């Protein structure tokens, strides 16, 4: 394992994904897959009053994708579809090198070493993309 990418904090997050059960009756479900590595995240959501009220995740990804999904799931409840889409877009901008901002989401600094590994970016974005897209569908 590459120490800068796969450290204890990443592995701890990867092993503790909140909301790791699919919802029995979601308002929307979205599956996102990385063509680079085959990682996959399926997100089920319930929206109440325009805010994410419940989610369920099925995460089949590398440790970085799992850690990112854990960070997303740990702080997404209560946010609007627009706020979730904004977080998705900010994460993509950070990974692409067009932004230095990581303060938009708690805990993301742990993923900073992966910025230099573009082949890992798609997996890292999956959880944010799936939840943002599912919330948008459910809110429509």
C-alpha cells in the first residue's frame, strides 16, 4: 500500500461508512460507477421539506472511494439538493486543481494526498455524485 494514500485515517473511514444499508422505499436511487477502476456507489435518498432526511448507500469501491463516501454520508443529512450539488462540484474542482478549498466539507483534508493521483479521482467523487444526483431527482 502507498502510505500517503492509504493511511490509518483513510482505512478507518473506509471501514465506518454511515447509512450503509439501502433504503427499502427511496424517493430516488442513483448508481455511479468509475470506468477507470470499476468502483461503484449506489445512493438511495428520501427528501423531506427540500432537505435530505434519509439515505442508504451501497459502496463497492477502493479505500479512497469508501472513505470519501463515509465523509459525505456523515454530514449530508439535512442539506438541500443545491447544497449537495455544490459540495460535489467543489470536490471535483479541488481534485482537478482549480480550487484549493477543502473547508466546504468536514474531514476532506484526509483525502488531500490523493489529489496527485488522477486515476483515483473518479472513485473519490462517486459518493458525492450519487447523493447529489439522487437528491436532485427526489427533489424534482
